[in-house]
DNA sequence: TAATTTATTGCAAAAATTTGCAATAAGGAA
DNA sequence: TTCCTTATTGCAAATTTTTGCAATAAATTA
């Protein structure tokens, strides 16, 4: 029983198909919960889906993002775009000097985002925000 | 008189150098104001800096982002990471179904971000947030 | 101005990501 | 179950992005 059964109805309702490749990738994202690079996802998912290829990994991640099942996150300083399963709302605050990071809970930005949902008419906003700043340590060093 | 003279002191104070390549790229970003892909930046900047190469463009954009002079933005549906000069604070709300987008003014999220600056100790947060949602039209179609 | 230091660049090659298209297989219909 | 339609995949090739390293040039000093 794969966790992919959670997502299958969602996809089929929109005319998409649940394939073994998508199951494997969703399984990896779902159980890791973390931000994973395409390469990490490829390595882990192909244990369940032998024959899996890189083009499929990239296309699937883009597909999941477009459909609101995964969130992309670009972290300055890391070259690869990472993906994470949609779950607990949270955001990232990263020091652009030393790279140290802080996870920001949903209470910080979420109210403003819900407000925006109301005023814009857009709905189902998945927020996965990466903010860049200077951490306290680097503020001192920079003067 | 290039607009790069605006940025030179900033860089030199941190031990970096203002080069003809950086001048050209800053000039392009500064006067466009828009989100530009590395390829667009390369094409425009090399008019002023002949001999400019792609590795330099990529390294410079990463450099400007790390130093708070430019903001990267990953737009789901577009493959390339785009960059924009740091200027008016604003955010993007994009429909993950049809791609239509809305610019979100600084009043929507900025108060929450200033609040976060206070509570986290991080400072000089450049926010350039891309939020994904479903626009009103696509909400109807999706049911 | 000339010399010095080293941040930055260009080049060539490697690695990552995207694309076109024919083959495959998921899901629905018979 | 078998047949159909077409969304999805794998493959090969194209394109984009990154990296190592020697050559270059910005800024400081003499
Ligand atoms: Mn995250
Ligand atoms: Mn923008
Ligand atoms: Zn820091
Ligand atoms: Zn839409």
C-alpha cells in the first residue's frame, strides 16, 4: 500500500494518470518530507521504479508543482532547485552571507497570505517562501 | 556615466571589485527593472561588454543575489531562473494552472516581513516572493 | 607612474536540464 | 477480459548551467 493512493484520485479527477514512476517519486517526497534535489529523488525513487530516467524525474517534479502536490524552492547558494511535498506550511529565512537558515512557522506569514487570498480572488495558495537576509552574526561582521 | 557608479562603493567596501562585466550586467538589470533570464541578460549586456561570456553572466548573477543587489525568481512553468534588480518591494501571485499572474504590492506581505525581521534578528531581508495559487477563472474550470 | 596582490574572467570540459519523437502503458469502454 | 484512446515514458540529442584552472585586470601601495 503506497502512500501514492492518497494522491491518485486527485490526479485522475483531472484527467491525469497515476504511473509507477509518479508513485515512486511521490513516495520518496512524502516520506522524506524534506527538500530534495532532482538527483536525490532520482536515486531514491529508482529503487521502486527501475528504469526510471532523469527526464521523467524532471517532468514529474514540474508536473507535481503545477498541480499543487509539491513545492519548488530555490536556495541561493545551492545550484539545484529542490522540491518538497506539500505539507505543513512553512517558510525559510536564509542568510545570504553565511547560508545559515531558519525555518519560519506558518504563523508568521500565513495570516497575510490568507488575507491576500481574500483580496485577490486567487485560492489554494501554496506558500513556500524563501526569504534572504543577514543573520545577526553576519550583520556584525559586515558592519 | 553608468548607473553602476551607484553600486560600486557598496561592492568596494566589501572587498569586491567593479568590473566592466559587472557594470554592463548591472546596467541591464537597472534599466530594465524587469525579470530577465540569463540568456536575455547575456545578449543585452554584451553590447556594452564585448567578450562577455556565459560563465561570467551566471557567476555575476549569483554574486549579485548573494550581495543583495539582485533577486532571483523561479517561476513555475518557466524553465529558467530569472533575475531582477533589487528595487521596489513586490511579490508575485501566479496561477499554477493557466500561468496568469498578479503583482502584489508591498503592503500585502511587507508588514509581516518587517515583523519577522524583528522577531528573528535577521535584517535586510529582500523579499521577492512567488506565490502559487489558482486564479478565479481556473477555480471554476477545476470545479 | 610602476609594482604588487588577488579578485575576477575566459576558455574548455563536465554536469545538469530540457526537448522531440516514437514506443509504452494507464484508464475507460465494450 | 480485450480493445481503444491518449497521457506518459524512455531514448538520444540539444541546450543550459557549472566547474577547474591559467590568464587577466581592478584596486591598493610604493
Ligand atoms: Mn521548505
Ligand atoms: Mn519581481
Ligand atoms: Zn549569516
Ligand atoms: Zn488560472
